[in-house]
C-alpha cells in the first residue's frame, strides 16, 4: 500500500512540476500587410535618389500585443544586375495623421536587389514590442543618391491612399496620392502576436 501511495505522490509531483513552468504567452505568426502583390504581379520600381526622403506604409495593429520580427519588401529595379544599397529602416507608432507618432525602432541594413523575391530583414533581436491595436508605420530612409535599387509599388491590390506615404527631405509627409504615385508600396511586417 505504501508503494502505491509513493508512486501516486511521485506521479502527482511530476505533473505539478511539468505544468508549473512559466513559459510566457503563447504566440502566433502574423503577416501584417495590405498590398496585393503576388510573385509575378503588376509592379513598378520607383527610384529614390534624395538623401533624407522616406517611403513608408501604415499597417493595422493586431488584436493582441505583438513583437515585430521581420520586415519584408520588394527591392530592385536593376534588372538582372545584382546591386546592394544601404537603407535606414524605421518603425513608428502610427497615430492616424500624415505625421507618424513615436519612433520605436531604427536600424541600418544593406539590402540586395531582386526582381521577384522579397528582401527579408530580421530584427527579432531588437525586441520591437507593440501594444495591442497599435498601428505602425514601416519606413525606409534614403541614405545616398543612387536612385536604384529601390522599392516597388504594386497595382494588383486596391490602392489605399491613407496607408502609402512619402516623406520629403524637409520632413513633410504626403500620401502617395498627392505625389502622383498610385500603387501600394510592397512592404510588410512579420509579427509574433500574443494569444
């Protein structure tokens, strides 16, 4: 009888220890995007040659708090000739106005051109955490006068003027609609959302 009690106590202890660990919240991978680009879709690469300009998209927040792990974009315009260019990635809290809110991340990246593959910038180690429901603006600042490689706009999805942006070097933000660009920038974020 004592052996059975000992075995039951040992088994119960094992179950309690196994269930008692604090592993943090469970997460799920979410692609934050609104563009309609698919491989081989209708697109145009737009030159960016003015130092200090930024191109950006506003992405809707998620129902749970989230960490941005990757930024992906279509970056090319040099045909089949490979080319690299350094850009400054910025992430803002978007407040719904032309001017974004607080800057929450900034990092330089050397980006390689491609006709069809999305550039993938891994920023997981930066631990960019965002509150539930908070929209973000993902932006790239131009650091040189090369013009290309640069960012693509796509024409397969529905164009949303309040989500596509360009900032002049003087700091003025404008919707793409106001500067004659009528496609969605092919920029998205990959996030791990708390569930």
